[in-house]
């Protein structure tokens, strides 16, 4: 484990090892948050990378170890598709673990992407306000993020207006077809979390990981702008993704 510009970076052998380490981190942080204030609020991401973690969370081992009734699930972002769609981040989490563990349905706070970006964003903002008692930078215990090859994270893309958002916790993101519209948490929320966990694997991420963590160009990329003032950031990388880091 090493420290890079305030973030902890851990390099593991392969995506499976990253998944195992992430599951242990999840378990540890859930126990810590429940002991401190009775619950864990976590925002999940979609994409390919968290699949290993999600599969483990749905396994017998973690099903029994984790206090599911104390965990509230939110999403860092969602695509504006029906919840059964292949591209739905909710569907990914539901199929890989949420449907296999005893989490109360009232603890699942999904983004209703099928309502369209504008409405889904304002409904989600209302859900955050109800749960956290504030809609200005709701204080998540944990936000799990990935990084795209262009340096995006959640649905915060390079050059997007959403990156300038200073007030709203959630914004709609409109993409040209064929890419779908999305809804995303904004930087003030990511930067207000107690813990950020980045999961990044594969050689297609080597250059972007090097730019964000190694070469001092982090401000060029949305993922590089995630740096909570009072929170911790842990990057779990596999060897392929970390290949160009010293
Ligand atoms: C999504 C995301 C997104 C993702 C990155 C990395 O829903 O697509 O939340 O930000 O984390 O695109 O995706 P991979 O894990 O597939 O590389």
C-alpha cells in the first residue's frame, strides 16, 4: 500500500484479488459505520469492474457476515433505461447480490432512470433529502467508483457542465445518441463522502491511472477531482492497471 497525493493506493494481482480486497473493505467500513451511527449509506457504481465485488457480496460468506438490514444502498449514477435493461446499474447490483441477501426493500434507493433524466434527478434528490435530512452534499459513508478510459467517474465526463455543479447533489447528464441520458451525483457529494473506493482493473486503464495518480495531470480528469477534504480515498488497482505507476 502506498500514499499518492493523499489517496491510498493498493495494487493487487488481478481483478479477482481486487474484488476480494474490496469486499473486505466493504465489510470493515460497514461494521465501522454501524458501530458509529447505526447504519452504512453506500452509493454503488455500474460498469464492468465492480462485478467481482458484487458477486462476492452475494456469496454465502458475506451474506452471513454483513449486517444487511443496516445498509442503505444508493447509486453514484444511473442510465435512463428501464430497470430491467442490460445497461441499468440497479439491475447489475440486483442480479449480482441485492437479490441474494436479506436487505430490506426500503433500504434500496435506486435512481428511477426510466422516468427520464430530469425527473429521475429531481426524484433522487428528494430521496436523498428524505434520507439524509439535507440535499446539500448528503454525507455518504462510502461511495464506490470506477474510472473510464477518458477519466470519467460516475457519469461525470471530461468537459461536461455537470462538473461545474456546486449546489445540486444530483444532475441529469444528456448524451448524444446512441449513448443514453444519465443521472449522476455531483462533485460536491463525492467530495463530502467519508470514504471513496475506486476500483480499477485491466490494461486499458494503465494510461489513465498513470495520468491521474502518477503524472500530476489529475485535474484534467473528473476522477482526479475526487478528493474529499475530510474523507479517505482508496484506489484498488490490479497489476495491469498499475503497470505504468512507479
Ligand atoms: C457506469 C459508471 C461508470 C463506470 C466507468 C468504468 O455506470 O458506467 O458508474 O462511471 O464506473 O465507466 O466502467 P468499467 O468498470 O466498465 O470500466
